[in-house]
């Protein structure tokens, strides 16, 4: 082989090696938490009555690339039947036909389409998650402020060494309107607030051998 050809070949192999080593694929984070820690808190604060509760039936997958967070896509699902309030009669109403109608509409779904306005705040990424929220078979476009914390090699600490891998923690606080999703549309705003305040803290796992 001529020296010039050999040099070009060596340089080409070196560039290929750098490209491969620098390339990273998105990680699939599973938000079905076997520990049952993932949760959503909801709050309605009307003049005559305040309603607060939680939902723990979380699942879904988010594709996240630490090197390219703008490419993040995913789907978070909340089991409507997991919605809980302390008062048993109120919970029965919440699950009933006027409210969430959990038998007909078993899932609340947010489909993430884009992650915009990303900025670094310490160890976290702060961004606007734009996507589609579906409740009671009504779908609305929404923009949700989110805070993402990528924790490399921390899955073992969360599972006490049972699994290796990474964690992605998603935190958000936002408001949606009951009237936008046909939730108990006949209720008086004096007793049932139209605004539903939501706070969520979710950890997704990307296991590896």
C-alpha cells in the first residue's frame, strides 16, 4: 500500500472511531415504579370546598438522550382508578360517571411532542413540555413547565443494588381546567373549582446489565 493511501486510511479509521465513541442513543426510561413512590397530587380550591387527592398508578416510557435533551419524546399514563381522596363517598363520586368515569375512561394520558426552551439550572434541566393531554376521551394541546434530573448510574441506589442503570426524575407543577375536559360540567364553581392544580414527581428507570 502506498504511504499516502495508508495515511488516508488511518485518518479515516480515526475519525470513524471518534464518531462512534461520541454517538449516544436515547435511553428508554420506564415510569412504572415497582416501589409505588411515583405520584401525582391534585387540588381543587373552591370558595365553599377544597378537594385534594393523589394518583399513584403511573406508567409510560420517555426516550431521553443526555447529549440531546431536545429530542426527548414520551408518554406518561395515569390510571384513573388510582385517583384517591380520603373521603370514601367523595372518592365514589370522583370515580363515577359525572367526574372521571373510570370504567369508560381508564387512562389519563400525556403525549410529549417537543421539549422547548431548555436551560440548565444546577444539575437540572428546566424546559417546557409541549404535547397532548387526554382525559375522558377529550384531547387538548398543553404546555407544561418541567424540571428534569438525569441521574447516571443511580438506579442501583434506588433499588438497593438489585438493578443497575440510570434514573430520570421528572417534576412539574401546572394547572388545567375541569371544564376543558368535561369533568363534572354541571357542578357549581362555588363548591367545585374549575382549576385543577397538579403537582407530580416521577422517577423513570433505564436498566442495563
